[in-house]
C-alpha cells in the first residue's frame, strides 16, 4: 500500500487532471468559448450532469454489465446480483455458482469476467484505491490485463469513477454519433478525422464527452416526448 507521502508525490509528479463539482461548469464554459457547437449544446440543453460513481467493485461490475447492452438491461442485472448477495463484494460474488449468475441475467462470458475481477481484487493483483493516485496510462496498463476489461471499460472507469478530465471514449457509439450530429459530419467520417476534432478539446475531453452525451440523451428525450 502507498503511504500518504508517496501518494502526494505521485499526484504532484504526474499532474493528474481531474474535474469536480467546483470546476465542472467553468470547464464547460472554457470548452464553449472555443467550440461553437459545444456552446450550442449548453444554450439549448443547459449544463450536463456531472455523472460519477464510487470507486468500488460494484461499480466495475456495473460497467462490465453495460458492455454492448442497454443501460436498463445492465442495471437490471446489477440489481439482481445485489438482491442475491445483499452487498456486492468480491468474496460474496465468488460464492455464487454460474447458474446463479445466469439467473441474475449475467451471460456466461460476463460471469467469467466478473469472477476474474473478483479474484484479482481479493489476491491484491489490483487495488482500486491506489488507482486514485496513479496516472491514466498506468491505470490502463493494469486494468487491460484483466479478462473482459478493454479500453471502453477503462475509459468509463477513468471518467465516471476517477473523474479524470482528459478522456474520450472513442469506442462509445453514443459519444461518437453525437459528435457526428453536432458537427454535421457524414456517417462514414473516418476515425482519424474524428480524433483530430477531439484533440482540440484537450485537456478537457472528458467534459466535452459529457456535453455530447447530454446532447444525445436530450435529443432522445425530445423525440420520445413528441411521439
């Protein structure tokens, strides 16, 4: 475990960029001042929520469950798991059989991912609390070694849990589609061109992404209300 002095040195050495409730709106304003399309999102829909989640095993399980399914489906599976074990901890999760996991709407593949994560935490292979003081690249290098955890899962963890300010989840369809709509780009715009646009939002690409998600969800709500 890191001691307080080592933690302070890490934060200072790596100049970790975070956002929080006190600087979130000012960062939105900075982005709006340099990008008229982001400014229009705020003008039309207001500031986005500051989405955040606690740094826990349960949160990482939730993100794994969200892979390639709807948010509602993932939340339903998470709630089923919590009903089954009461408190979702690595030790309690590992008491469940694969059949019990399946009854909680967990696919065979995601069951193996979640159990591997639980084992990695119990063995000390990864330590979520230490991640809070490590640079983004080092966290990514640690998490990418875990079965079932890829760049999208790591991006969401860095953004929602550790509130790192400069992440764009290029594998997130909602964010990418919102970017194309906001910028009026062709559907087939190549990834390289998108990355050039996204680079202009450094060092606040996470907050720019939240603006895009806010636009995406607001547009979807408007469409649903008009039906």
